[in-house]
C-alpha cells in the first residue's frame, strides 16, 4: 500500500486486540477514523502465515500486540515474526507496527537494558524470545513490508493518565508511558511513518 507515505483513514487490523495495548490501539485508531478489525486468539494462529494472510486481507496496516503465555518465547516470537513477514504481504498489507519489549533495547550507553546492573533476570527467557522475534522479522521481512517494532523505553505507567505526548528514547528502566500515549505512537507510525526496519523505544513526554 502507501507504506512510507503513510496510511490515513484506511483499514487497520489489531492482532492481540484483547490486551491492554491492543485495546488502547483499537481506541486510538477508531478515534482517528480508521476502520478497525479486532483479532484475538480465537480468530486465528499468528504463527501461521496462512491465518495471518486470511485475517489481514483487505487491510492497509497491522498492529501486533500478541504474546502466548503457554508457548516457549524463543519459539513463539520468531515463529510469529516469520508468519507476519510472509502473510501480511500476501494479504496486501504494507505497514506493520509490532509491540516489542524494552529489555532488549540498548540504553544510552549502548548496553541492552536486560544486561544492566539490578535489572530483573527471572524473565530473561521472555526477554530473549522477544529479541529473537525482532531478529527473525529483520531477516524474513520482504522489501514490500515496511515494519517497525515499538516498545516502551522502560515500562508502562498503569496508574497515570495520558500525558498527551511521547518521545523516541533509548532504554531506561525508570522511563514510563501510559497505554494511551503508547497507542498514539503506534498509530502515528501508521499515519506518518518515521521509523523503518528497526526497534525503537518511546517514553511519555
């Protein structure tokens, strides 16, 4: 579709629409006048390129905010990435905005957040799985698919209200962003794409 020029008032599918990020993305997209399809686990298998293509047919862009607590992260996230890379172009979808994890973002000093002193290590397998998913997307995505992975630069602010803005930032364990402001960033990257083929963090501003 219109990829680098952006997509305005088209059709957007949100995979993982039932989670907090997915719900915020759906709300933000509808506020902007997009026609939104909400897709959840019961609608198809995001690790199947055929299911991705079926669900995404007729849409202009996809937001993906999916994880599977029952699957091994190192298997699930790369498998989903490969399915998206194959299925979305088959469906004619040109823009993918996927939700990632701050843990595998570099800090301002260049160290991955998960490798900084004091960072929780009990979920390291989950962190690494997310990172492997981004690498799989980087390797598998064809030129026809304009993709970006966005994550909070630190974590979500679950209690605060929307600040009304955000900024792209390196990983910082103390950084916070509300779901509503994060959804704003997701939809901006559909409407006016500025990041391509990369993983970037966003913080509230």
